[in-house]
C-alpha cells in the first residue's frame, strides 16, 4: 500500500500561482508514475499531469505552458507548480500513483481544494 498526503491548496485570485506537494509513504518501491488529477463541481475527474521515474511528463492541453510537474525521488514527493491560474482551474486536486505506466492510478490522495477567484 502507498499512502499519499497532499498540501498546498488554497484560495487565490486569477493570474496568481500555487504550488501543490504530495508526499508518498508505505510501499514506495512500487511507485512508477506519479501525477495529479482534478475534479471540479459537477464535472468528471480529469488528468492534469503525470511524471514517470525518469522524468517523462504528460500534461492536459488545458494546463500546458502554465503548470509544471516535478518529482523528488529521494523525498518520494511530487509537486505541481501552477502559474497564471484561471477560475476554471478551481477544483479538488488529487495526487496519484501508478505502479506501471500502462495502468490507471492505483492509489489516490485525499485531495486538496484549489479555488481561483476572478
């Protein structure tokens, strides 16, 4: 089992920045891909970004150029730097772990709220 604890959410104005962090513990040897998903009110959960063991990244089109995912292997931590935030970025953001790149997320964090006011 892998436990994930997110931090860094909050309320910001449009155009501002936030940095989310997610620390993993437990069976960390099984971690392959780490990532972030989000779910806005009334909408389906969607992929935001993922990062593999060697640093390969993948982003949703809606966040490309504004968000950056990074990973500290030694600290078992993944980060999401969010710049130029927009009201439509408002959502609960979830940290995820995949034990293999071709799998859907195997583990989810509890989520952290990000609210962007206009």
